[in-house]
C-alpha cells in the first residue's frame, strides 16, 4: 500500500547529540511536511518542501534543519537537541499545494532527550 | 487571519451514545475543511474533508460532518460511539494561497463502557 513511513518510531538521544529522523513516501507527492507535536497539543509545522523548494516557518529554531534528497525521502536533523525538543515528530505529504491541502501523515517518531 | 477553534478540550460519552464535536473557523472564502483523528502514539488519520458541494460529508468509521457557512462551523458527528473511537480529534482548515493546514487545538474523546 502507498504510504508515509517514518523511522525510527522511537528515538532516544542525549542532550546536545545530533539526531536525524527519517521520512519516506510511496505516494509520489510533491509536498512533504515536518511537524512537532507535544503532549496534548496540535501539531506545529516546522517546515515543508514543495518539490525541492524549502519553506521554513518563521518561528522554527535554527537548531532544526531538513533535507530532501529526492521526491521519496525527507530528513529532519536536530543539531543540538535540548530537553524541550522531546516530542512526537510527524511527517506528512500532500499531492499538491494550495489547490488540494489534504495531507497524509506518517505514524510519527517519538523523540526522547536524556 | 485564519483560525480554527475547537471549544471543547475534553468530551466524555458513554458507548452507544451520539457524539458531536464542535469546530468553528475564520475564513473569508469557501474553506477547505478537514477532520483528523489521532489515536495515542500514532499519526493523524483523515476522517473526512469538505471542499465544495453537498454540505453534509460522510467519512470513514461512521463519522459525518456538516458545513454551515452561516455559522462558520464544521461539526463532526457520529450517531453511536464505539469504545475504539476514544482518541484526539483535530479540525483543520487549508490556509489560503499556501500549502499549509491550520489546526485547531484538538478535542480529546473519552468513551465509557
């Protein structure tokens, strides 16, 4: 089945140790998103790619970076994780931009910072 | 600015009872509206969406929602709730001229047997 896959599902990292989260999709969608979701809160958009065009949210800390080497894969890099970065990280895709906003979400990666 | 409001943070219902989750939006034109469900520790799953046409939209798992322009609402309903419906529910609107969704703060549904 076409889907959005996130690896790993659970990630434990140490304070200040760089970590990379992975997202892949078999939907061949143009747009890929990264969200941060803390407990009992709505997902917060960090950034998204429309094809190769990177769009950063104004309030996303510089500590968060992303790469999209091809249509199928997108990575979230946290350069120096702090305790406040512990959260669920959700990847999502969308077939088009403004015309069709329907987003398809992966299962998420739960990040723990020790 | 566009916004989505879910007035109920937490709702508790008995299994078999009917359910209505409220969602109000702020948007000038006809909005793209969505309801997503999130089970604990999982990603978001699309329940249903409204783009245009019939204002009563049917979704998966027996859910439906009604778009009411006059009330700027898109409330989610289910006639008979099952214990497996316990989850967090998010209403969202497509942000105009962008690739983004604006989410409400969510409603946590608890179902008692």
